């Protein structure tokens, strides 16, 4: 079964472009990259997959569940980290993490504590006192602590220092080896090249290239040139 499957998925905002006729296939067990410049439609795709936006046309499933009818079940089985992490003020980090676990009716205390320790996140801090990087860490813990079947990560490393980025990807690889499917959306080429075995390039709301190991195993300079070919010229629709 596919972890994510879409057929001609389209989301428009009136006359504004969102995503157009997107065909996306992510197999269970993939470490899949979703790559494109800012404004390409990556976040729109993710929010539509999770039922946070309603598609204009087309269809999609996540973990075999229809994205327009099974939103609650999808959200209970998926770990999601949005590109911007915003929390209720007045809560401590530990309270936030327990609140997130409670929404799914899971006891995630042991995993949550371990993730806080690895990410050097103080659970006694209030969320409004957190830096951008620490807010991102709190979002990571909330997304990962219930060990979801599928992780959907939207620009997850923005705000993290290099040491924490390294630890974060170490954690992701451990989850992936344990069976979690990972969908990594990023405009950072090196993150995709180093960690993913498959990827899709999005440009102006359309899929313009599908990448496999051959393309992703290019050296950094070759991969950047390869990607820019599709970014600058479109490369034809995938």
C-alpha cells in the first residue's frame, strides 16, 4: 500500500495558483524528498494531504485513507511538523508535549523525554520564551513522540543549528530503520541528496522531475546543476 497517493490533485486559491494536476506516489518505507523553491506549492500540497485544505479537484489518499473524508484518522496516524511552529501561549514545553500526546490518546512520556534530552530542549521553559530553534525542537518532539507510521516534515531544519540538524537527521534515520515512512519537504538541496532515496521536484505547482538513486547520488555540485536545470527551465512536466 502507498503511504501517499495523489491523482491530478489540484488546489487553487481563486485565480491564484496552488498546485496543479499533481501525481504523487510515496511507498510505505520510503525516505522521500519533496523539493522545490519557496512558493512552489510544497506546503499547499502537505496541507491538502492532511485535510487542512480542501482540494479543488483530483483525489488523494494517505495511508490508504481518503484525504477529504478521513482527516481525523489521518491526523491520528501521521506525525506532522509544519514549516512555522506556533503554540498556545502560557504553556510550558512539557505541558505542550503532553497535550499533543493526549490529542491522540497515547502515553508518549518516555519517548517525549528521550527526544527532549537528545535535542537539548528544556521542558520547563514556557513556549513564548523559546527561540525559533527551540520552538522547532518542540514541534519535532510533538511530531515524533508517538512513533507515527508516516512523518510529514515541512522545512524541518529552519532555525536549528548545525549540531541539532545532525542529531535530528540521526533520529530520522533511526525512525526510518524502525519502519516509519518519511516525507521530507525542503528547498535545501543537500538535505534531500544526503537523506532521501527518491524525490519529486515541484515548480510553480507542477511536478517537473522524479528523482531516484542515480540522480540523488550525484555529488553536490552535479546535483545542484541538475536541480537548477528543472528550476530555471522547467525541464518539462514529469
